[in-house]
């Protein structure tokens, strides 16, 4: 089991592709709590959001990032917040797509968030009251293949941001 810090270090290593499956309606990352509350109060300032800068840097290095985010119906406040900060990450070069929760259930989607690096490592994320508290790192090729297959299916089935109505 990797600690939160060890999980975050995975992004500092060499990798070419990184992909995430997000399937929770709410995340409790400490750095997002204040911006979330401001968003709910009508504030649209996104100057706190550092992820697009990281994405831009990685894309400039020739790396590729993508994710599929499962959307609840109705949307949670947190998912409305995430949708509001999606355009800067898209503009930076991340391929972000969306899948309704009902479709994810039909497709028997994984019920745990994960990041996958270079189709060789899967970090199953563990969450607590303060967001990600660690990850289980999977490198067994047989198990990783299942997550690669899910990614491929999810990318085919999910819709781009511009297709959301």
C-alpha cells in the first residue's frame, strides 16, 4: 500500500500515458474544500486550480493524459464543481470524457477510482475523510490487463465535455 505522498510521487517518475477512472460523486481533497464552497456561493474564480499547468507541462513533454468521469443523476454539488473546472484541463491537453452512472452500471464498471500508467501499473485509490490517503499499486500484467480493457471500453462509451447537455 502506497501512502498519499508515495502515490503522488508516481507522477514525478517517467511515464508516457496516464489515465484515470473517476467514479465517486464527491471527493474530499483538502485543497478543494474552500474553492468548492466559494463555487457553491457563486464565485467563479479558478486561480487556485493548478492541475491544468501540470497537464500543460506533461503534454509539452510528449505525455498523454486522459480520464473518464462518471456522472451521477442528478449531479452532486461536487460534480457540478468539477464540470466547472473541466475546460482549463481540456485546454491544457487532457482528454476528459464523461459517462452517466446508469451506463457505467450497465457496463459493470469498476467501483473504485484508479490511475493507470503506461498500461503497466494501476494505482487503486483509497479515500478517507481527507481525500486520497493512499493507493494499492498493481503491476501483475494479468490484473492490469483488466483495467486496460475497462479503459478502452470506457473511452469508447464516454462522451466528450462538449457533448454534455
